[in-house]
C-alpha cells in the first residue's frame, strides 16, 4: 500500500505542467525530463491523494477528472504562493522591506492617499502596506513609538528632534457651517462673534501633544476624535468648524455648507510633513513612498 504523505512542490509542478501542456510527453519536453519520470510523479501524487487526477482510459490525451480540477485550482494557488515567497526573499536579500507601516493624518486629501497606495502596489507587489489613519499628534506618536515606519503628519509640536521631516504640501482649512447656522446668517460676521458659538474641534489623542489646539477660536468647543463625525455634525447644523477645503468643496457648491468669512480666521494652512525616526531610516520601498508624496505636494 502506497504511503500517503503531503505532496511535494516538485510533484505539484509536474502536475501543473501536464495539465497545461495537455499530455505527459509534452510536459516532459517542457520540464526536460523523461516521459516515464513525469508519469511516475503523477502516479505517486494520485496514490498520495487517493484520487485519479487524469482520465487516461476514455480519451487519447489525459484529461483532468473532476477531482483533478479541484486539485489544479489548489496547486495553482500553492504555486503562486511559492512565487510570491521567492520574490519576497529576493527582495529581502536586496534590502527591500517585507512590510511598510504608514500612518497618515486624517486631514490628508483622500486622493493623495489613494494615489500613493495604488502606485505603491504596482511598484512593490511583494511588500505589504500596513495603513493607519490618525489625527494631529497621534501620527507623530505612532512613528515615535515605532508602531509605524513612516508618517504623513500635520504640524508637529513635540519631539521634533527625533524625526527626519520632509515637506509634502499643505491643506487649506476653511471655516464652514450649515446655511441654517446663526453665523451663516450674519453679513458681515462681527469680530468676536464666532467665540459665542460651538466650534467643533478635532481632538488630539496623542500624549505627546495632548491639549494643544489648532485653529480654535471659540470659547465653546465640542471635541471629536473622528473627522467624518465632525463633517456629519456640521452638515446637521451642530456648530461650526474648520475643514479641509478638498473635503467640503462639493458640500459648499451644493449649498449644504456655507464658508464663513470669520474676520479672525484669515488664511489657515495645514502643512504636511513625511516623518520617520532619524535612527530608523526607511528602506527602498519607504523611500519610494516619500518621493511619491513629495511629488504630489510640489
């Protein structure tokens, strides 16, 4: 009785060659082996699996059985996995990272993240990308704590000496509210009026910069940890607040939000920096990401 064990990678490759070439002799020529050696590998594989993979009786050329079709799909998956593993090992030997962990500021326009991630996948198919989205100082916190290799951060107010910082553009923050909000009904808005109405403020969850505010004018604030929630509350008429222009342009054009000409606001730019720890420089894939974000911001 034949011993049943796990099929070897060589057996699966021979099986795939026979299925693709349509015959034992054709597969043998492709593999540079004797036809008898190919036939022996298939016989051994069938004995190990306990099923017939090819119909050799009713047809002149071997045809996959129903069981053979199932095994073919699994063998293809295993072969692809081995190819990916080999590519990753070659990359590691060449200094390429196995994974890049990236944290981006929630204010970063979505198109910039999508562009970078899509192009990264095409350029480095063997490198995994672990993505985090955080707000304010939490981006720097994750890089400082080595949870992320790279960060696309907003303004840094703490431990700047720990980071290498590369400018990659900025976001234009504009104050908005629902057309039904009291501030939206004022024309013009008097100096100091915004202080008397609830301002929705993105909260900082980082211990590095906790309590530090960006663009806060009101004496009444509601603090949120999520930019989407802030957006939804603004649309609902709950308070006013600063938002990236790219995120609310469509709402302003459609009349769902109104830009507030608050005298004290002026022009507020939210600068972005790609950051990494000075003592942990990125590898080739990480450096490529830096170049991509830099190109977007130029």
